């Protein structure tokens, strides 16, 4: 039975009585609401975890692991959790901080001597804290194509190539989300501990936390029978629109960037994680060590994790979701910190191809929850997040899923119109060169080599360090082509050739075709130049 509101009153201080309200149970209709939403939105499966006052009050799966199957999602079904794992990497660093092996403000080069950014001064000044808070000067998602959609590069080689990525802004001048510096954090953990990130996180974070089903390696995830399959919509004009279909789970992100988002977890494991976070590092269930409460990390480390470090730009949302626009928004160590209806939230979203996750903490209410889906239908995650927030903050019920669906439809309609306009404005033209004139070996300083070959009257593009990323170049206009990848899940891109005075290819630039392409497809950061034939 659902209880209403419990009023907790603390003593009067300086003549003022302080109080707060907290719901004592999840929404009574939660199961019915989740089932209705995933059915209406076409989401195959979902998991929901809720923690209140140090106890898991809800950990449950809904729907199926794979479209067309009858294998149910349950509380132990694992989902890739994407960037919510940045907090896991931060916790791993906190373990080393608590042991006195590193400090948050230690210089990275003191522990990772080979580390180098594009600017020598930034290399010298970059701290471990800087690795975690997106203020390095790198552009949004810069270098992500070293692991998106997959990679043959090692983590050490990925870290080495950072030196070739030009900054977009000056160091510590502002916020721009990146993944690669979390790869650096993972490499630093290996250098300091002697264990790779995957092993250290498993042995020093997940196992002590009691997160028994969680994995840090793709091989372990694939070996887990109770796991979801990824899904996406691919046939509606661009990714995210059209018919839901099953993706190949083995076409996953490169392991080189796993510290940025390589953990897979279940609803039950998230229950443990949420309890630890809300307990500021203390392990659940009264665990002790040496007669004292056992901890995963210290109270001070918890405070560091949640302390805002860099302001995040706020772009107002339009109707019908304008009310979710925060008054403040900042990034801490692996966590977003913002407000909603006067409450401070500690949260982070995560997405890998075909799967999405949301984790939210309301520290002042001692409440936390996680939502996981095995598709890319973010309106479900966002909508249910705000419906749960409204419930726990005492706001009236509202169909936030419907509101976010309307918001997405407006964006999709605008993007489809923009693509149609681009096609209509395409100029009738011919390439400057015969096809063989565009063929050759090219390289970008940070990505590495590509090759373009003429094969049977068509141009074929091979991103050589991204396994199976091959495609056909179709003429668009002038000396710009559009690459259609053999792997339909890869984001289509324009490929533009610039010629020198002798009519030979001097450089190649790229940009995503879709105006809503994920920022990790950072084609625009590439600059390929000719190389001597291999």
C-alpha cells in the first residue's frame, strides 16, 4: 500500500523550523506505467531500480532482452551503461587517493610520464582532476573516432595520439564533454596500480561493492547469458527514426575507451551502487572492516565527487519541456550537478549504440534511481526520469514521456526538412577528376590512415584502424562525395576533396550528413593529407 507523505521535522534553529517531505514508496502504478510506456514507444526492454533511505525498494525488469524473443528482462539482466561508468572510473581513482598513491591535484605526467597534450604548457599543468571534468580545451567529443564505432587501437596508443588533437579553446576556460581523457585516467590507473583498468575496477570497485553481475570486458559481457541485445531505428531517414531493429552487439565501442563507458550492470547491481553513493562511500548492509563500517571510498572522496568543478552552458528547452531547464548546471568528478524544482540533483546519462542508461540521486531526500533501456529511445528515459522526480518532489503527475516525444518529433521533423532542403539545393555538377584521381593513401595526425581505392568503377573508402568500417563514395556535388558505409549503423558522412594547383588531392575533410548525428562521430575534426603509397 502506498503511503502518502512523511514529514520529518528537525529541532528549531535560531527560531526557524526546518523540514522536508519525502515519499515513502515508489509510485503505486509504476509497473503499469513502465509497461504502457515501453509498449507505446516500442522499447523492447527496460530495468528500473529505486533506492530510498538506504534500502532498495524497487529493482525490476520489464519487456524482453531481444526484439522477437520471449526472454524477459529481470533484475539481474545486464545492460551496457555507457557514460554512467565515468563515476565508476572516478571511484577507482578514489580508491587510489584514499590509499595515498595519488592525489586529485597531482600532475598527470608525474604518474604517466608519456602523457602529452597538443600544447606543452597544458601537458605540464594537467591534473588528475582535470582529466575528469571536461575543461581541457578539447572540442566536444574530439578524438572519439579513435573508438567509435570500434577500434583496433590499444589504450596506450590512443593516449599517445592525444598530442595530435588541436584544442578548440584555451585550457580550463570552459566546458566541452570528452571521452578520451577518461581513457587517460584508465591508463593512469594501470600505471599506478599495475593492473589494467578492467581488472582494477572489477577487483577493487565492483567486487567490494557487491556488484556481482557487472562486467568491465566485452568478453565477460558476451559470456553472460542474461544480457540485453541492442536495438535502434535505422530506416527513417537517419539514425533514430524508423523501425526498431536488433543491432549486432559485437560491433561495440573500442575497449580503448572503456574507462569512459565500458561497464555493464543490472538493476540489482545498480541498487548496490546507488546505496553506496547515497551513503557517501560506505558499503551496504552494515559491512565492517577492523571494527569500523566498511567503505568503498572515503567521505572526503564522496565530497570531491559531488563538488561542482566547471559550469556547464545552459540552453533553455522549448515547450512542452521548458520546465526542465535548470537554474544551474555544473560538472563534478564523473557526475552532473544541477537543480530541478528547487532540489539538487547528482546525475549522469549514458549511451552506447543501441542501449541507454540514466542514473539520478536526490541527496537531500536520500533517494536514487536508475533507468536502463535496450534501445535508443531517449524520450522514455528522460520522460520517466522526470515522472519519478515529480513523484519524489511532491509535484503533480504529468505525462513527461509524451512531452519529450513531442519535443523529439519537432526536432526530427526539422532535421528531415533540412536534409530535404539540402537535396533540393544540390547543384548539378561533375567531379573535377576521374575516379582514380581521388584514390590514394591518406592520414590524419590523430586518427591515422585511411585508403581510397577505385574498384569496379566506384570509389571505396577504408577507415583502416576501425575494423569493418568500409564504404562506397557516391558523388554528391563538385568534389564532395557521400560515403555509404557497408555497416548501416555507422553514421553517413560527406567527404570533400580539395585539389592543389596541379589538380591532385591536397586534403580531405568530412562532416556528418545528419544534423542530429551524435557528437562522437567527430568527422569534422579530421584533416586527411596524402601519404606515400604503402
